[in-house]
């Protein structure tokens, strides 16, 4: 146990025979359960995990590949069955340093938050050695995930080194979360809808010899589509159906005005190009005014959304929930 918390570590693994033993053998003594999910590996991942001989190990082997998200979700389900207070995710490639695990657990043990996530990019030196294109992609993806999930104070959304309390897991629908590479992004959206308090924890990156199997040209469009749908789902569920807050009123009104202004602007531009007729100042104002007001309303809705983010500094005095759902 760690500070009276039963800790389970979920290890998703696909063809990790080279490093799975290292991952298991370096688990801290305070970890109560190690759940290795072999996602239909074609190598000896399962056997290498068993050979470690750790009595804390529980092995799940998928007969069909479900993706990293599917593996993690199955691990979380088992952690709930094992009555774990906290479920941690550590990849099977030994790139998530167990020495930093207490950093993730301490805020949950102190009942400050219910979900913690490692952040590799906590200083200016964190981007050294990373290709510029990947840095640019990480920044853009982080901003898109901030907007979609509502966790504006979180960064590095693709970092899978996380810890989540039992209470938070029980408040979200695990069956509705994406199972592939977009799992982390979709999880954040679902956590925000459930009003789960979350926090970033600075953890330095540790890269090994493993080569990522992620195909950016396939993953980026899929994640972008998920974030677009997730944003609107969060807006409707949390800010319309649940309370119809000012955030929804300002955002929907602003979006409508931007749409009207944009359509009028396009129409005037087409008329100008086809007929050569220059619109009057009053006619141009019909396009400009709705756009300006719309931008103002949308920006204000985003400011309110930032303030409403679970565990935002402005909400530091909000009542805490217990991490023990037993």
C-alpha cells in the first residue's frame, strides 16, 4: 500500500518481450497489484512476464488486438474488481520511470485531485532532441485537447503515465471511451464531463530503444475528428443538458453570429467577383458586425470554460471528494 491506498499498476503490452520483465521487476514494493495486459502479442511477452515470478502479477491475454486503449480499459476494470483505490498506467516498454510514481500518487493520497498525469514538457529544455515537426504537432495537439476536454491547465495529452482514483473510474463509462491511440484524449473529455479533478505532474521523459508504431498520417485525422466530436459532446452534456450554463449560451450565440457573418461575407465576395458590384459600407457591416460580436461572445465563453475546469486554481477551495469508493 501507499499511504493507506491499495495501488494497482496496469501495464499494456504488445510485442514487448524485450522489456516487459524489466518493467515488472522495477515496480516499487508499495504496488499491490501488477496487471499486465498482453494485447495479442506475436512474441513471448506473456511468458517473459510470468518468468519474473512476481506474486503480485495478474496476466490478461487478448485473443484479439484491441489497441492500447482497450488494454488499459481492461486493466482498469480488473483493478476495480481487485478493490484497488488507485489504478496507475505504465507502458510495457520500461520508458515510464517507476521512481516518479509517488509524484503521481501523492496528490491523490492527499485528496487534492482524483486524476494525475505526467507532463514531459515542463521546462524549456524538455523539447531538446525532439524533431521540430513533432514539437509543433505536440503543441497543436495539446491546444486542441485543452479546448475539447476543458482541462485548460493540462499539457502533453498523449502521455500515458497516469494515476486515477477508484471513485473517478466508477463515475465514467469505460465502455464509451476510444480504444486506440486517441484513448488518452477521449479519457480526458469523459473525465471532465464527470467533473473529475485533474492535475499535471512534472516527470522527465525517459526514452529507450523502442520505436513507436504510431502512424501520424493516420492517427492525427482520427484524433482531430474525435476531439471535434468530443468538444461538442462535452458542451452539450455538461453545459446544456446538465445546467444550460452561461458558457453554452455565449458559445452557441457567438457561433451562430459568426456563421451568419461568415455566410454574408462569402455572399458579398462572390457577388463582387461575378458582377463587379462593390457593396456599400452598410452592406459590409452586415457581415463584419455579427463576426465581431460573435468573436467577443466565443472568447468570453472560453474564458468561463477555463475558470470552470475541474481543479482550476480559481476553484482551489472547492470541496474535495474522497478517493476511496469502497
